[in-house]
C-alpha cells in the first residue's frame, strides 16, 4: 500500500506517469467518470482550507466516488481528545483513501503508520504540501513543455510557506534549475533548505528586491504571508504587503514568464495582473483537480 507524504515519495519516472495520466484525464473526462464507483474518500481537515479540500472532493466526485469527512478539528472527535492514530483506525473502516491536513508537522505521517488505507498529506503545518507541488509541477510541465532548464523566483513568505518548501525539494531532481529566493530578511527560506542546495551544488541566490530580478525569471512563484503561523500580529502587519506584483513589475519580466501562486491570494498580486496571459494561477487550480484525480487512481491501484 502506498501513501503520499512528500513529493519525493514518487520517483521522477513515476511522476511522469502520474502527469501523463492527469493529461489523459483532462482530454478524456468521460472515460474516468466511473473509475471510482463505490469508493469513498475521507477528507480529514484539522486546519481551515477551502481549495485543497474542495479540489479533493471535486476530484473524487468527478471519478464517480463518494466523499465523507470533516473540515475543522472542532467538529471532529479531536475536540474530545481523540488521537490522530485512533481517528485513522476508525476512518480506515469507513473509507478507501484519506486526505489529511493538520496544523502539526508530521501528523499525517503518524496517521500513515496506523492506517489500513492510503493516506495523502494535504498539508502539515509549515512543513510540506505535496499535492500542491504535484499541481505546480503539472502546471509547469503543461505550460512550459518541460520540467527543467529554467530560473524560478520564489517570492514572499519563504519561511513558513509549506508549498515553497515542498516545491524546492521536488524541483532539485530536475536538470538545470536555478532558484532566486525573494523575501524580507525575516521570512527567508529555512537554513536546512539552503544547506541542501549547497550540498547538491544547485545554484541559488537570496535577494529582497523583486524588481531587480524580474528580467531574469522564467517562472515567478508568488506566496501569501502565512498569517496563521506568526507569533505576533505586529510582525505580520509590517510584512504582509512587502511585495505586491503589479503591471509595472510585470513589464520588467520576460514575455513568456509564468506567474504561479498556490492561492489564496491576499494582496501580493494585484487583480490587474489576472488579465495578463502570463498569469497562470487560475489554470493551476484546474490542473490541481486533474492531478488529484490521477493520484487517487494511482494510490487505489485503479490506473
Ligand atoms: C496553500 C497552503 O495551504 O499551504 N494553499 C493551498 O493549499 N492552495 C497556500 C497558502 O495557504 O498560502
């Protein structure tokens, strides 16, 4: 039985197969409309989410399966003191596959160890968010045609942003990728990530000015400042509008640079950018459903 805890749980060849399957789903939706008939997905979300949870629910529904679950810890037995390991033992009797989000780093791994069904990490604290990474990789592969040979700028909250941490880990396995980390001093990418890049001899730079690096980027991954992970409101207020991508900055960029964002957006991309053909963040949402459909089929061994 396989689970998905980190994007590295799949080899790059397995990811290619997953993305090919997602592409086939996109082109032949009717072929998959009953692929999960009789199967149940449990969404166990101990932390607020709309898009990831709905994306999973949409994916399972489009495959013909059913969905059960809870969307905040208060409405689950966690509020009565039940452990994650007990919860998953119970959920294993109700469902065939489980997507779990938890504010504590590592909680989905604990669930995996006690589970009788495949568990998908749908985001654990500031740690990892592997299905967002699958979404990001599929978007890049589909719109750029390849997963290598580019300079990617990651901008915003690189300290707490789990989507950033997952994406960097996944991208280092591809050829000829250069990273530009754009953040205020307080929100720099954690040391364990820069250490990993140094060990692997992968080029990266850390800067604070977005304008200065715009012309050299092939991809720009914008992120929201992660309010819920701040210890102090004043720091959040000081940093939340540090970067705002607007059309003036887009004019400095390459004509084929893509802008990605895991969403939700707060202020970091002005709405005027949405009309620019380089804005790919809403297409990314659509790819997220196809890739989750492909993942569910793969983990249930139905594809
Ligand atoms: C991200 C997350 O939850 O980490 N959202 C998402 O899943 N699409 C990004 C964020 O909340 O900023």
